[in-house]
């Protein structure tokens, strides 16, 4: 395994800044857009070293000697990785995302602190969700390719009005609420299901079964937990309206992709918009355009004209990136200064 360092911020040979020892952070799964936003918010007494690799059992060795690691959604921070980080003196894992389902929190408990960015821009994800719906419904992805090829036919491009259609939102937290507001602007009938109800939800709460059977569009906005893994499966798809749109910008494992493919093939599912995929870890964020992908499931689903897959992109706005970098650096600063850390996950 090759460890690729892209760049260091605050390069300082003796790691001393104004008499204080500089704190060091190993930053994993780095892309150019991460670097830009983190450079903007990095304090003068913190040194970042950017690695392109994801953090996992093979790469954890490169964190040796660092005070902290900064990780992302597709890093695999299991018990082994936690133990190695702990042995090598890392005291904190700063997730630069909201979710933390890829960390063994039990293994980290009492050894390494875990912090996240609970909110950065719910609008970024909510707007991407509506983008997927509009594209799928009005077949913009197909129209774009047609007109570029001087094919001006409208055959097969018929959509439906969103106005007065029923959208079912599963998970009405920050993103679900922002998405409900967007749907409100379209004049949609909004229903929701959540294990904790919010008084700010502008739609009507219903049971999960009612949501499944009454929605024209179902959009997932709940976290992945042990309980809701594959909550969209053969049985739940069979309860849905024929032609339902299923949109997932939350976590891939909420959907049993094989069951979704069957639903799409049978026509029960009319379209799917997926920003996440249950086996995305090895695929998303990387360029495999020159290679053959050996994941037949993703190949099959991408080949369907009524499916759009984006590569965990919903968060990717300038506002969200800046907010993620700012909060992550504040989390780290608070830890290094021994102060209270606002966004610590404690189990
Ligand atoms: P949040 O914590 O504000 O809201 C989550 C809501 O889901 C809460 O109201 C909670 O009660 C509810 N919930 C939990 N378990 C549930 C279940 N089994 N059934 C129904 N509702 C349930 O979280 P937020 O900020 O709205 O984010 C939601 C999810 O979006 C995150 O957990 C993450 O997986 C995903 N996400 C995806 C991004 C992307 O780029 N695609 C970026 C950021 C978040």
C-alpha cells in the first residue's frame, strides 16, 4: 500500500509555533476541495498532513505520531483501526461529516474521542434531493444527451406534475425538514415518518406503512442504525404504489439494492435516485472511467434509464465545505486546548 501525501499546511520543521508545540492532524481521503476549505480554516498552531488514502486497516500505520486524525464517510474505522490509533498516540478522530456509522464507537469509548459536524448545510443535501427528483421525473439526463446528438424528439420524455403529488419523507431531522420546505414550494402533499416527531415539520406524520403505501415519491433522510439496515427491502417495496420514485441521499445500507433492482425491473419502482450505495466504500470518490468495475450490482443499476446514481455528492456545495472545515477545526482546537468539545459523540 502506497501512502500518498499531497501537501502539508503550516509546514514548520521544528513543529514549534510561538513557543507552543504544534499539534498534528493526519487527514484521510483527501480531495482538492477538502484541501482548499481546510487551508482556509486551519489555525496557526495546527499542522495538517493530507493523505489521499482512506483510513482503514491497511493505512492506519500512516497515522502514527499524529495527535489527531480527520476522517470521512467511507473510511473504515473498526476496532482494529481504533486500537492501532490508540497505541500510536492519536487522541481524537474528527469526522468531517454528520454520520458516524463507519466508526466502532464501543471500541473508541474511553480511549479516543470522536467528534463530528452534526450540521453544516442541510440545504445542500435537500436541494440535491430535489435535483434528483426533477431530473428523473422530467428525464433531463436523457434530454441533455439527446439534444447534444441533435435528436430533438420528445418520445419517452413525459413526466408528471409534482404539484399535489404525495412525497413521503422518512426522517424529519435537519435535512428532512429542509427538503419538506422545498416540496412545500412545489405544492406537494407532504407526509412523514420519524421515530421522534418535530413540531417544525410542515407535513402530516403517518405510520411507516401508510407512508409506504400512499407516497408517489419516497425520500430517505434518517441515519443508518442497526435497526433500519435494509429498511427498503422486498417486503417494504411490495407495499409501495406502482411507479413510486425512491430517493436515497442518506446512507446506502438503508436500501437492499438487489430488492430495488427487482422492483425497478418489475415496474413497481418507477425510478430511483441514489446519492449513496451500500457498497460505495471501494467505488465512490474515485475515477474508474478507464477500468472495468467488478461490482455487477452497481453496473446493473447504473445501466437503467430511470436510475441516477451520484457519488455521495449531495453535501458538495461551497457553503457546506466551508462550514465542515470551520466546525472540524473548532472541534480540534477545543480538544487541543483541553476545553469543552461541543460535538463529541459519547456512548
Ligand atoms: P438529523 O439527526 O438532524 O435527523 C435525522 C432524523 O432521522 C431524526 O429526526 C431522527 O429521529 C430520524 N430517525 C432516526 N432513525 C429513524 C428511523 N429508523 N426511521 C425514521 N426516522 C429516523 O440528521 P440530518 O442532518 O437530517 O441527516 C440525516 C442523514 O443524512 C444523516 O444521518 C446522513 O446519513 C445523511 N447525510 C448525507 C449526506 C450526503 O452527502 N449524501 C450529507 C449529510 C448527511
